[in-house]
C-alpha cells in the first residue's frame, strides 16, 4: 500500500471494522480466511483514495451502498451482493450514508484460483452463513479441522458464485476513455453516438466496435448502466425519483423506473425498502411505479 494514503485509510477503516482483523489485511500468515463486521453509521466524509491490500477481500452489503473504483472500472455494491477484490488490486472506497455488512479477507495463496479481476458476486445462503461464522474466529489462531473444512467450502462458494451486472467496465483506449469519463462526469449528456465519435476523433463504426470489444457492452448499454449506477447512488442519498430522472437525462420519471426495474429486479421504492433505505415520502414519488 502507498504510505501516502495509509493514515486516512486506517482511520476510516478502523471506524468501520469492529474487530481485530484490520492488521491482517497485509499478512498471509495465520488463518487463510478471516472475517469481520462492518458498521458505518454516517458513511465516509470523503472517498478513501487509491490503495491496495495483500489479501483478497469479499465485502457484502446488508444495508446501504458502497462504491469502489478500480483500474478495470467502477461498481456499486447494493444490499444482497458482495464485491470481490483480488489481492494487490488498487482501488478506492466510497460509502454514501449509513452502511452495514460483513467482510472476508483471503490470503494471497488461497486466492490464487479465485476471480482474478474485481467483480460483484451473488451470495448464496451457504456462503452467507459460512462468512458470518468466520467473522467470529480469532485472527491469530491456527485452523482447526472443522475450520479448515469450512474454509474449503467457503472458497468453493466464492469460486462458483454467479457474477452480477453491477460493474461499469472502463475502456482502455484513450479516446474511448475520454468519452466514458465525460459521461460519468455528466450522465445527462445526451449527445448521440455519432456526435461522441466526432468529439473524440473517431468514426462511429470504430467507436461502436472498439467500445464493445473493450467493455463487453454496446455504447448505449454502457451509458445506461452508468446512469443507473449514478441513479442508485442518488437514491441512497435521498434524492427523489423525479429529480434523478431529470438530472440523469431520462425522458421521464416513469422511463427511469422502468429501466431501473429491468436492471435491478424491482422498482426504486421497493428496492430501497428492502435495502434499509426507503424513499422519503416528504420528497414525493415521481410515479406510482416508483414505490412498487
């Protein structure tokens, strides 16, 4: 880890992590898998800047929203999903508002055949139960035979967990990256693909082909996913559906609700209620569909 960011990271992480695991993020001895609970009553005052850890991490959000940036892109971590971060992967962390959850850290040798890129994973009931059991283990103890068996099953669950569509992959080509960065800065920018291509000095055909090659998404899919990620962050921050739809360039609040439901499986009101962040009735709903 870069010592430039260590003090801020340790201060923020110490406030969030409520047991003795923090020092083991940078060690491979002792138990190969350790767990901890996360409690952030007010979120973070500022984003934890770029850093990395010796151990891999699996962070599951039970309530709230966590967002992280990596060299591969950005992903938002809503309740019910877990973010996987390989060992040594540089990343940032941002928490908007209260957050509760759990985490598991895996030694680099044990993580060698687990996902080699950051991703969001669906959590099975078995993985959830095992991870919560691990959070009670004493960090320095050698594993018992029973613990070793649980570790093997837990790692197998991580290895086979389905990946979720919360990731916003970033292109590597500098011209495409310029477009992507501008869209993240201003999600409501409604320029057409042809206009973006001209702005970046590309032909529309080249933009279309290379954008899919580098992100696995079409340009339209990527822009919509960027808007949804920002919309989810703003919903968790208490903004109304109507304001979000307008500010992110959707044609209407109902259009935002429709796209949100299609992507996340439920409309904003029901989704936030399940995550512990219900919509504020005083702000008003943009449409009946918003409340589910």
